[in-house]
């Protein structure tokens, strides 16, 4: 247990140092580009792309690492691996790449996103990943001010094509494809996202009753107050009386650069926390750190 605690402490320190060092690395890259020999513009641009890796990757959804995630209602069901305990580690990596913009002259941005969430049973004698969910997507974001001339509480729209699966086979395979439309509304401090989705029919449907448990959309409330950030996500299928509530909170940690690392706390109650147990009610509480909000 002590070794695992030291591992997590070291990992958090490394994350902080990396976030702190990122700006210095970028500054050094810019200096390298400025000091390139006096060559033609296109050749210099090519060398600049090598220096900068040629990417425009940024954070998409929350990126977090929670070493303590505790399910307090019951045990996890059998998922084809080892016996899972109630306490585990959860982390999420989410990035986006904006590859085009303003094709329709509406100020829209075209993007590719990728989100991976993993549930790591690190506190058992032989640690293993209980479940990982992979979600690539293509989406376009449209600001409302380019459609609505006057100021409005409507702030934007997002249309997405999304695939989500757990990458497993046989009876443990879980996957689905959907089209999603999100509308963003702001009233003073409160930002509301109304997301509706349509699931595409598939020849091999590994979870035909998925929508019975997660519904046809979700409602998200985002409330920033000074340096605090609260998120509340709600899902409900009124026909089958299934749904979920997720509440998260983040706050900058008192470190040298407190814009880069945050205390992250989350509770989840309901169905659809992960694909492998979408049809099982899960109640859990988690705490850790985030490097994006």
C-alpha cells in the first residue's frame, strides 16, 4: 500500500512539473525557430513544423487522474477478468484536434476528438484494468452569434458523430454509434448544455437495450464561481425509469502555477457509468487531480 501511495504522489508531482514546464518548452521551441538559418520561407515553415511537431492538439473534456474511486453500494459484476474490488483508480484522457474552420462562413470549427476513460483495479494483488471505454468522434461547433444577430442566451451548437466501445470481444463486447446535437445556453454564471442523441442501428448489436438505461440525451449544468467549478450531469429514460446523476467539483491546487492542476472530486449514482456495467446501478465517490476542466 505504501509503495502505491508513493507511486501516486510521484505521478501527481510529475504531472505538475510537466504542466509547469510546458510553457518553458514552448518558449524554447519559439526561440529555436527564430534562430533558424536564413533560408526561404517555405523551407523555414517546414522546419518549424518539425520543431512544433506540426500539431494543434488541445484538451477536450476533463483530463483527470483519481487514485481513489470507491463504489459503496455493491460489488462489481463479473466482466471476464479477475475479481474486482470496490476501490479502484479511474482516469480520463481527452484531446481534440481542430482541422478546419469557416467552410460555411458561420464561424464554425471542425474537430476530431478522442476520449478514453479507464477503470484500474490497482489495489488488488495482481493489478488489472477492469474496463476501458474508447470514444473517437467528429464534430463541428457553431457559435450562435453568427446565426442570431442580437445578443441571446443561446451561445452555440455542436453536431457530432460518435463511436464508443470497450474494445473487447464475445459476450463482453459493448459498443454503439450515435449522432449527437448539443445546444449551449448561458444565463449569468450558469451554462447549460442540452444534448440529444440518435443511435444508429447495427447488424451486430452487443447491447440492444442500452438506451433503456442511459436514455436519449443528457442535461449538463456548468457553474463557475470565482475559482470554483461545479458540473452536474443528468440522464433519464422516463419510459424505463432509469437514469444517472453525476456531480463533479474542481478547484485550483495551491501550487506554483495553480492554473494547471486542480483538485477534482466526483460522485456518480445510476446507470451507464461504464459500458461493461451500463445496466447495473453504480454508486461511487472519487477524488484526485485534473489538469484540464
